[in-house]
């Protein structure tokens, strides 16, 4: 099983203590976001988890637990979003200089191959144009040259639930000429600083700029890290243009307090803050507790993806 931690919320930055308690307990409960009375019990022993993929905007809080995670026998890598936006867009994200320091420390500890930078999403407004993005991308690429092999980029998808936030920020939709100029500029910078560049969940063909289509849950990288082949398939629950292989996400919507205005995972800001404030470190559910009327089903795909090399 590949464990996704998490697309739905920032567990490493906001819930690292809760997550460690779940690893120690050997299981986690995940509520179905479409049916709150349906819960999946996910086994978390190293024998069941082939690789953990951490998604975060700041790895610092989880880094202090890596020695224990290593002793437990887990394999993992990080995808870390570092964007060029201030508090008007990423209202509760930490100081970018501090985040960069955490990323460098992480890379020195686990290796640059297991640290992937996400520049995601790329958005445009009256004050954020192509030149702004090019300058910012170059500055961070220079900072991370020795600390990552790869940067993943994506352009903003305007989900209905975030439309009002975007209108308030006067976000504008770029045409393909602008998108192509970003791709070309970023590619030249990435090449200068020895990084691979890939796009996430887009059907753009940027092969002329040496930009691949990404798999954030990446079977090729996972096979390299665990030293074994895996039998994988595209995740059917992700978008058509998403290249990720199948994984189990253990996060919960409306639990992140980064308060990013482009976020699709939080439809209720007040509820997100409430769930974070009241979350129980010992609860098997993230930001929630069992109510007694749920149906709990065991997740059965544990360890079934791995094929022995013989």
C-alpha cells in the first residue's frame, strides 16, 4: 500500500503528533468524505505500508520525528509546496525563509532525491504577472539547487468552491501564450540549477521545453526507494490528467488552517479552524471522533501491490 499523507490537509505541518500516534498504534480510521457514516480502518504497520508520500507546505514539525519513523522501518519521500504568495493569498503559511531552511535541513538528512519542490498553483492577478513568477522561481531555484532534483508545477484550476475567493483577489485567467512563456522560462531556469521540471494534472505538451508530465505518487521513484518492483495502476479517483498511481489518503477535508485562498480542500474556513483547535491527538480519526453510528470496514489493499523480485 502507498500511503498519501495527505492531499486533503497538511498533516506534516499541522498534525505531526497525531500522525505519529497513529503509526505507533498501527492503524488509522478514515471517514468517507461523501458518506460520514462510512469509515475505513487502514493498517499502518511497515509490513503493510510500502511507501509514505508526505504532502506539506512546511516539513519542520515532522522532521523531529524522522528518527523514529526510520527506526520503525518506513520508506518515504516529501512533496513540498513553496509558492511566491504573501499573506493575502496564503494567509497562515509560515515564513518562507524558515520553510526553505527546513527543506534544506530535510534534504541534508534524507537526500535530495526524496525532496520534491512543488510550485503549485501558478496564478495571475493585476500584481502577479509572468515577470513576477520568473523572478521568484529563479530565486528559489538558486536556493534549492543542492537540495532537490525536481520541481513540479501546475496552473490554477478554478473549482466552484474557491471562485469567490479568487474574485476577491482579482485573479485573471492566462492564455496559452502566457502559460507557454512561463513553461519556457521555468525550464531554462531549472536546467541552469540542475532540476527536472514536470507538470501536474495538465494536458499541456511541453516536451519542447523538456518538461515531463508528473506522477506525484510516483511508482518509478517508489520502486527505486524500496528496491523492488510494484504492480501499480493509475489512481481512478484522481483527475483524468493526473499521473499518480493508486494510493490511500488518510487526511480529512476542512482540517487545514493554512487558509490559502486557492485551496479546494477546505470549503468551510470556520469548521477548519474548529476541527484543528479541537482535534484529539489520541483519536483514530483526524480532526474528529467516532460517533457510534458508523460502519467500519478494513482496507484490504495492504501490501498487495508489491511483487517479489526473484
